[in-house]
């Protein structure tokens, strides 16, 4: 029928006829074209299939049926045509049929009883049920057809008479079984009844009740509930591979009269000793049909040609009430937390806490909780240390509306001693740099300061943890230490105080801390306009850097961002006086108004009053305020802007009043008496080498050398020059030398006075 519908035909005759052809069915199947008639045999059907690929699946199947039983196709076609006519369809529904035979068929159909869908299904099942000796089902099918339809058909009338004789024999066997005084005799009569009517429910139930099930551990037919499915296993009987040998699996439900036959797929042997049908081999099956809240038993009947011929294997009663899966119990501080996975469509779960262990009988009920369909976990709190057992029971409605409890699942648990948690944690920033951690909590308890990599994963206060799962303690932080601690690099995150007792720990309050990275590689270079250019390595993860110094008795500071520093550098208007410059990374959590970012070309604002130490954070979690630790700054001491300048002293000689260099005057400005001065060296290149000025202090003749002590003795020092040393051409250049050469700046006169051709 599925292939016929795929071909778009109301009856399979439509797939056989071509243009100008019709199908005759009165005395066989013939294709008619005018006066020509051709018999529809298997060869003709296969030729039609080859010519029409769209209908080939249907036509190939019809050819197979024709080869198996030539008269069957005609009966199938008549059945389809009668069904179409009785369904009230138009005459067009019989397309392709010989018109003269269609009228005869329509007249004959009026004499046939009209069957509804239920009666037609019962009539179509009669042949199959009779061959399977399912006589009780045959009787129910005849009752569905009704006496009118049965009496109108001679074949059905004969079938009903034969059925009555066989059922009479079956009833006599049942009566003999009930009257028997020993189980063996009763079993023989019940088997005789099943040999007559293989689907007799009374005989089936009687055999199951006669066979006492073995203890669960010794049961040959083992059953196990997994969710709503029942897994069954039984040994493969001897002779299981013989012709006609089989087995029938039956489910018996308490409260119902009719046993249910469980469909079996192909044999699925399983064995711990080996596969096949050897010793130790077992056969398995799965039953998806039992209803929740029912009590069932199973039986496996050995059959021969579909008829039970020996006593069955019977299972223990099984309650179809699935339990939760994956019950796990974890302990915490004075608490036990149970988690489970409930079966689908389970509305209610009862969780009971007993004292004692799970291996012993249940002790006193400590607590009980009813969990709804949305809850798969429950925590019992306020528990004293010791052993406990958790039992979880599912509640299922039975088909009668009663509440049925599952067997329940138990799990042992122990409440261990746990440390008390800190009640507060405070981080106090030290004015000199670093941070002190203090708090309140139990005396003598080990406290570790830790930080989770992901702040969102930080457990709330009071959470029980295992020390193996804790992050490593912060190596630079110590709880209750006298001296402030400072991380070697940048740190920003939540610092949690965790109390530890052996293998267990309890998370406490947390404080949010921000410690910028230190500034390294700091150097200060003076420039000619009284500014100082700072050079340093930018601290990691810092958004801005703050520089501070004192000028005219006022503490000043500027803040520069990383982008501005990389683009323009950092120049400070320090002035010529000696100064100490402090540089540190600024925290992202400091108010931007307190330290405005100031371009290097602008005058910095005076530093406001220094704030007090960083406020602490305490309580049952992290404070919303971040404790900013102002790390000790990197400092550089810059001497005053010492300027060493010189000029040539000239004289006029002779009648022509020729200008001649007679000496050198060296002037020192801004010198600090406490700071040593560099040496002054004036170098000359003359003759052929006068085309270029000296490149260093050894690149020529030294005309003048003044030590730092000579320069410090007087702000103005003059040295005479021998007239022969400055005979043109010559080129002069001065240098600052010695270990203090970088502490002063050299200013030279006009180049025209230093290079004479």
C-alpha cells in the first residue's frame, strides 16, 4: 500500500494500464485493448516496471507476489475495488478497470455487508490469527464483525463453527487444570490449553502462578529497571537453534486480567563465558511498555512453532517506579548537599537524612525535605560532625491515581570538622608603600590570602572548599603581619581570606586591591630651557604615570597617559635648581580629578593634600571600593643646572691694531658648593688639520685645562694664551671631562670666534 500510494494510485490496477487499455478482473487479470487481451503475468509486470521507473518499486513487488501465488493478485485487486466502492467514492475511483465489469462489480457490492474501519481491520486479521492459533483473538475479531456479517459469509460461518469446537476443548483443559491437585498435572493441562489456543490468558496466568520465582540473586529470568525501560536476561535453552524453536516473553501486571506479550527482536545473546548458545550464554530483551506505578512480573515461555510447550521462567515482581540517578552527597561546614538526576516526568522527590551509615539499618530521621519538579539538589544545614545517610525516593502516580513510591536510593555521607570563617578582612594601604591585611575571626586558625584567576569564580563567604582546589597563596601577602607587604609586580583583583583546617577550607570575605607595577629604568636629562626630560620603562598594565617634584617650596605633579608618553615623551618644568623627581604608576581606580593629566607643555597643578591610608574593605564579601596601594615611587636626584661657558679674550697689537686672541675666560653659573664640578679642557687643531673642529678632547693640542677645583674656586677664571698657539688657521673646541661631566652643561661662544682661516 505504501508503494501504491507513492505511485499515486487508488488501486494497483491503475499502474498496469497504458493509453487505450483497460484491466479485466472477472476471470483473471488481463490487459484489454480493443479485442486484444493479454494476461498479466510476472514477465509482463517486470516489463512494465522497466518501462516506467517511477512505478517500478510497486510493479516489481506485484511481480514477486504473482510468482509466489498467481491467484492472489486478483483477490487483492477485488478487495481494493470493493473497499473503494463501499467508501462512497465516485465511479472515477475505478479508473482503468474494464467499464462493463465495473458495473457488474458495483451491483455485486450492494449485496456485501458494509464494514467500518474497525470491522475491516478485524476481518483482515482473521487469517493471520488462525494460523498463529490465537483463537481467543479470532473470537474477538468475529465478535467485532457481528453475527450479520458472519452469517452472510459461508467461509466465516465455517470458521466460527471450527472455532467453537477448539475453544470447547481449551475450556475443558482449563477446567481440568483448576481441578488438579498437584502443580505438575495442572501445568500439563494449562500447556494443553495453550496448545489449542496459544493466546489463552487464563492458561498463561495459571502457568506463571504455578512457577514459583527463585530469589533475586538466583533468578534465571533477571529483570532490572532503567528509567522507564525493563532490561531482561535469561539463559539460552538447549535446542534453541532447532527448527521452529522460539520463545515468548509475557508481562503480567497486577490489577489486570490479560497478560501482555512483549515484542522480541532478533535474539541478542550475551555471556560472560562466551557468545553463542554454549554454556553460560544468555539472551536479553528490553520492554518499553510497562506503565509507571504498576507491579509487574515477567515470564519466558519456550515455544515450538509459536506454541508454548514447557513451563516458563518467571521473574521476581518488579515495581515500575524509577529512582533518581547519580546521587552524590558532598559535605561542607556543618552541612551536607545532595544532588541527583530525576527520571523524566517525575513530579515529586522526598529527600531524607538519617543518622548513622548507609550500610547499617536507617537511623533516626534527622531531616526530611520535599523537592518539586524544578529542584535536583538540597542542602541540610546545622549538622554536627559525624556519619549520616541520605535517601532519595521518587513519587509516581499509578494508572489508578495512587501515589507510588520508588525503592529509593541511599548514599553515605560524613560531616567533617571545618574551620570557622573570617568575619571580616581589611586591607590598609601604608603611606610608605605596601599594604597590611588584618581582620576578625577565630584565634589560632591558619588564614591564607588567595586570589582566583577569574574574579567571577570567587566563591561567596562561607563556601566549603578542599585545600587541593585552592589557588596558591599570594607569596607577598601575609595575614596579620607587622610589616606592610608589596607585590613585586602589578596586582589587581580580589584577595580572599580563606581559613584552613587540614584538607578543608572555608572561604571568607574578600577585599578588592589594586597595586600598580613599579617604574624601572628612570633617568632624567636636562634641556636648555629649564626643562627635564624623563626616560623610563613603562610599567606593565598601567594606564598613566604620575611624576612629582618640588619647585619654589610647592609640591607639583603631572600625570601622563601611555599614548602621550609614547608620542611626545615626558618633559617637566623643573628649573635650574637641584631637584628630586618621583615617578610612580597611577592606579586606574584613583579619581581622575585628583591627578589631572597635564600635557608636558602646560604648568602642572599643585598637589592637593595627601590622602590618608587606603581604606579597608571588610564584611561578608568584597567591598565596592577598591583599595589602591600607592607603591613607593622610583626617584632620581637631579643636581642644579650648572652652566660652564667660555669666551676668547682678544687684544689689538701693532700699528694696524690687529685683533689677536690673548686668553680664555671661563665662567661657571648655578654651581652648588656641595656638588663637585667637571674639568674644563680647550683643544686646538691647526695647520692642515684646521679644516674641522676637534671631535673629542684628545683630537688636537690642549690649550687650557682647568680642574673642577679650579672652576669651583671662582665663578670667573682667566688663562693667558701664548701668541704662537693661535696663529691662523686654527679651530677650537671645549670639552667637559671627568666623572662629573654629566652634571654640568657647556655653552660655547660664536663659532666665528672659534674657527679662524
